[in-house]
């Protein structure tokens, strides 16, 4: 079990880096000895979870892409959600995303990054805790069997706006997405740099989000029971 946890720790560290990671930096991020890293990384390379480049840096391997594609297929909603994300980006010029809940985490299932050079950049598959950020708060509130007072307030207003909660440079606003059978399917969000995504921009984004959530409610394929 310890070896499995270390392997997952290495994958998390490489994924969080957002690009190739040198061995010394990987050791610093994981707290593992370089010899241990090299031994576990060799096994991960054999199965395609890691790739070691010619310069010695590590990056994520193609097996993870395959597994990610299989994970997304489970939801059967990609063709419905992606057009809404594009509409949101066109309307707001900020990054749009769709999150689902997985236990105590939220997973960015789909995203459309802002076309602007300075933007909040997201990667599909990235995981964040539920307790911080607009999407996490919405997913937590609308799926809670016994909402707290704070969660009940989010449910009542029908959205949540976060200002620097997870990242001090990012503001985001999110709404829940339900299907025709009133089942929560995820959270639809728009996020941008806090210095640019001001109150006026957030109000406009909220209108676009609510319109997108309404279209998704009418068009999402129903889950099999």
C-alpha cells in the first residue's frame, strides 16, 4: 500500500506542476528520496503513466489520457455541455467550466479557457476540494442531505460567487445544473482574474450562466437508474 500511495503521490505532483518536472523538483514536491522516485517512476513509465524526457524531466503519460477519456464517457454529456461552455466564453471572454462532485472533491470535467492572454487557465481532470471556490460550494450545498446554514443560503440564492477563496487572484461564479428529473448533474462556472472580473462582469456572467443552465436542463441526456 505504501508503494501505491507513493506512486499516486508522484502522479499528483507531476500533474499539479502543469508541465515537465525535473527530478530534484519532484523530490522536493513529494518529500521522497531521488532513488525511491526513480524506482517507482520506472514502473509508472512501463505502464504509460509517466514519460521521462531526454532532459530527465518527467511528464504525465498517455495512459492517463486514455483513462480520462473513459472517465468522461461515463457521463455521456460532453456533446451537450461543450457548446454551452463556448457560449459562456463568447459572452464573457472569461474561462468557463463544468464540475462534478466526486466524494469530497470536485473534478473539472470540461472546460473552455478564455481567449485572453492573461486568464484563469484550467485543465480538464483537475481536482479541487469542495470547501473552497464557487463550483465546490455549489456542489456541496445542492447535494447536502442536511444543508448547513451557509449551504441553505447558497441554495436559496441559486448561485455562489467566490472572490479569492482558493486562489487570491481568481474570482468565480457558479450555478447548479439539473436535468429534467431535477437531479443535480454538476456546476457550471465562469472564472477570471479578480482584478478584471468585477461586480458588473460577474452580474453579466450570472445571467449567462443561468441561461446556460436552463438550456442544459432541457437537453441533458437522463441518467439510467
